[in-house]
């Protein structure tokens, strides 16, 4: 699911994600960008990450559609 804010990711995973996000960013597998829609910066996969996985788009990941619209994830990241 992306682009995604750090707080949304932490809500889904239930743990602090600062270290893993920093490590992924240092390796060039994700990038942090400013978003017009969000107050916080968002993270998304880079071309290098997609190439490493052997795909052209995140939509090529197995079960992308069902996971992207999963009920738990939707309810977790919704605003209260």
C-alpha cells in the first residue's frame, strides 16, 4: 500500500517503523516525498526496489489488489 505515511504504516504494523524506514531509504529501496494530500511526508517504493523484486510496478505484486483494499488496513488507516 503506498504511498503511505509513517504513522499509517505504524498503525498497520503495530510497531515503530523509524529504523526500518531509515534502513530501506539508505539502501535506496524507498523514497520519502512531500505530499499535497498529506500533512506528513509519504514513503513509496523506488524503481530499484521494483527492479530487485523483478517487477515493473507495485501492482504486479501477488495479491496486490486484495491487500491494497483489505478491510483491516482500510479500517486501521481511516481517520477517527
